[in-house]
C-alpha cells in the first residue's frame, strides 16, 4: 500500500514522540508499504523566529514569509527537523533520507496568490508537481523518504508550503491509497467527543457551525482535496498513543477519525435502491 503520513510539528517537539512514531514508520516500511512522510514544524519555526527577533504574521492561517523568514524556514524544516526525523527512522531499523524540494527537484511549487496579487504572502507556495520517479527509486531500495514542507519554484526560489496542503497534494500526485494525518489531538472533535467517521458534507457542516477551528480546518480542507484527487481514505489520528499510526494504516478499527469520500454514500444509496427494486 502506498501511504502519505503527515506528522504535525507538535509531535516533533519531544524526543519520546519522535522515537515512538519512527518505530511505527519503520515497522510499516518493513511490511512492504511505500511511505512518504511529510512533516510540519510551525511551533518550532515560530519559536526560532522569535529567538532571532523576527515577528510572525499570518493571513488566513498562512504565514507571511519574506526572504529572511523563508531562509529560517529552510534552516528549521529542511535542516533540523527533517534530519532529526530521518535519523530517528533510520535508527529504528529502516533506512530513511531527509529530502527537500531542491533534491532532484522532487517537489515543485508556484507562488500562492492572495487578494488577486501574486506573491502577496511572500515566499509561500502551493505544490504543483512531484518527482514520482525519484520517490520510486527510493522505495525500490526500501528507503523511506522524509519530506519537509517546501517547494522549488521555476525561479529557483524555495517556497514555504502549508504541510497539510502539501501532504494532500502529494497524496494525489503519487496516487496514494491512504493519507494519514498524525496530530497532537485524538482526532476531529465535536465538543469532547471524537468523531469516528466523516464525509464531505459533514466537513462543511462542522466548519459552518464553528465546531472546528484553526489547524483542524486546514486538515479537513486538505482531506477533501485528497479524496477528490482519488485517495481512497484519509485518517486523522492522535500521534502520542502507542501503535496509533500502525492501526491507522491497517484495515481494522481505526483510532481517531476516518474521512471518507461523499461518493461512497451516494453509491451505497444507489445500491440500496437497486436491491429494493429487485
């Protein structure tokens, strides 16, 4: 099975969480799965900017990224966090390599437009292409690619990409069977209750009634994009529980929240009508 695993930056803050996830990623890879790991790191990035005296500003949940901020993003995402995670997976017994957009031009991007002005967010982009042949060459050698959330522009510049959006787009481009968001919460919450399953119309209702906010809205929007692009199923799972990732990649009962295509509901209704007519 081909799986994109997106790790929230909050899960990379504690060495115990990193090692817990690394062991599960190694286990899944040894089981023959073709994995692409995509990671964020927003909180660590923000803290690093603050230590350097650089203010953070957001528009619509996206970070405004001037050249100085972008350069720090490369340091944090493509450097510290990327290599830390790749190293942890390798030490867990499965070879992994940390890759960024520049490596074999593996992730291409274009600048994101806002308010009809290209570049209004600075060096913020969206994913436009994935070098799947390069990823396949790693999978053939049983190597796990670990990607930071950046893309290479036609102008040679590196662009910061929201990690949730990048994971969803990458899942579409590589024809992944499943996209798993590992987060620092148990799943999609309705109050204190973890919703076990959602469909597209449910997502719209949750957003409209302000039952989800912030980063979860971005994840649900990304999930919708992945499903529309052909990914069979998206799972949003708390990443701090033992073996939560292994369970999310399996076929049994899923921890957290399963996000399913709307078409499944339509197909089920059609099948029911056919059987009723028979």
